[in-house]
C-alpha cells in the first residue's frame, strides 16, 4: 500500500506542477479561478498522501517523481491550444487519477488501512466534483486527436499505478515533448475582456485607479472602495505570473509547491473579490481593462526572480497603502468589504512569510549563490530595466469614453 500511496503522491504532485501551465493560457476568469482551486486541492491530496505514506515502510524519504510519470505530464502541457491542453488533462489524466484512487480502495484492506481509505474516499469525492465542475469549460471540439494521443501514452505505462496491462506504443508514436521544449507564452490570455498595460495612473481621465486618490484623506470612501475592488480584481496578474513558476522548478521541495499552490489559490480568491463585487456596485466588467504589464515583464525573467519580485517587492510593498485603504473603507460600515479586505491583508502577510521561507530555497534550485538581500536588490534593478523594454506595450483596447476611469468611478460612487 505504501508503494501505491507513493505513486499517487507523485501523480498529484505532477498535476500541481503541470496543470498550472493552463491558468495563464486560458482566458475565462472563472476557469482560471477553478483551475487554481483544483491545483490547491490536489496539493492538499499530495501532502496528506505523503504524511500518511511516511508512517509506513516502503514509501521512501525522497520526493522525486518517476521519469515515466514526469514524461507523461510533460507531454500533457504541449498543445499550443489551451483548450486542447485542458481536454488532455480533464479527459485523460484526471479520469485516470480517479480510476487509480478507486483501484486503491479495491486493493487495500478495509480495516488494516482504514486511515488511508478514509483519505482516499474524500479524494475520490473531490475528483468527481472536479470532473463535474470542469464540464462547462471543457468544450473543445478539436481535442479528439490529442486526447487519443495521451490515452495511448497512458496505456503504454499501464495506467498511473501500473494497474492495467501495458500496451506497447505504436511504431509511429512520437512524444511531442521530445521535439520541443515547453515555453511560457509572452503574454497571458484574458479571453473576451479588454486589456491595457496598467490600471494604475495619475490621470483620472485615463485609468480607473488614481494613485493619489487612494491615499488622499479628501477622497470619498465610496470612491476608494470601487478603486480597491478594481485593484483586487487585477490580482489576476499575480495568478497568471505565479502560475508560471511551478513548471520551471520541477525539483523544488514539494512543500514549496504546496505553499505556492496555496498562494495561487489565495490570489485567485482576491481577484474574485473584485470580479464578484464590482458588478454589484454598477460596474460593467466589459469596461474594465485588464492590465498585462506585470506578466509581460516577469515572464522574461527566471523563476526565482519572478518569485522574489512578487513576495519581496509587490506584496511587501503594498501594506502601507492597503492599511490606509482599509481604514477608509471602514467608514462605510460595509461589513462584506471590510471582511474581504481583512482576508486579503492577512493572506498577503502570509505570502511575505512564504517569501522569506522559500526564496532562499528557490534561489538554490535555480543556481543563485548571492546573499538574499543582494539578490533582491539586483532583481529589483533588473525588473526596472526589463520594464523599460517589455512594459507599456499593451495599448488600450477601449477608448477613454468606453473604459472605466477614475472620473467614471466618481459618477458611479455618486460624488461627482
């Protein structure tokens, strides 16, 4: 049983590492959010399997993944079309994982392995729910050939646990992952929504978030509430660029991937705060441009630099302004807004703790030998250089008359 638990741990770990490549390639925010949730739940499965497995002999003390499993999951990320890649994960790999969990229940002893069985029964419920939740999004009519390709690859390994008879690969089968290396796209996908370089600025006729208004005590609290919901919605930037880190550090400690999965789920929840609340306050989401600069700049930098900028610069640097914003929003006696902002701040503090814990580890994985403080300062300087090259390249999808701006927020808040 320890051997099967070890294999299941490795499968869940590989799902976390590779399914994250879907997040910045799909455009529907609801699908991005759902994938973040599934990744976080899979990370939880992997952690429970590891902890339970280590209670028994035969699980092993390392966290390495077998080469055949890594090859299979590396293959799954290869389609250029994100909808086709999604179909591969959810029509082949996730059903195979569900089948593997059911095989475990059929194989193990009901009484002797009762603690493991209880966990696996819960995981089966999660996998069944994942299948139901993704159904509305997994609609590609062009995925049949790729799905068959992955099924053939899976069958050659005898299933995820080796629980079925292995079927040799056809002579004309080619692993796509041997022909080219997967690379992150130069920009992220926001689907039908309008885009721009940044939603922050100083001109209320141009951008929805006016920096000076956020901290000006004369700004009406209703205006600040609307601006901060735009800010929260744009944490989708963090969702997209954090999702790129997993695949780039395959041999990082599992606990790093676990905590990044929690971090990713937190950021997606924060983005949903704005995505769900803005329409309640009269905002048409099709007038809210999505900012792409941070992804476009950071994807040009290696994984440890992306992670350093996120945790040591963007999040750590946001606390003073967000503290001011929280104080102002409290004037409205809006319990829901207060609750959402309190959770956002609490989570962000935790993310900075993650940064202090894991940045030295990810630096080591990426071969960085400078002291952390020196590395962070150098990375901040490099980001500024990269921003001059890759930033401010995304033109406004909408004209000032069409898009949400600071002046329009004044009207929506009823203070103009």
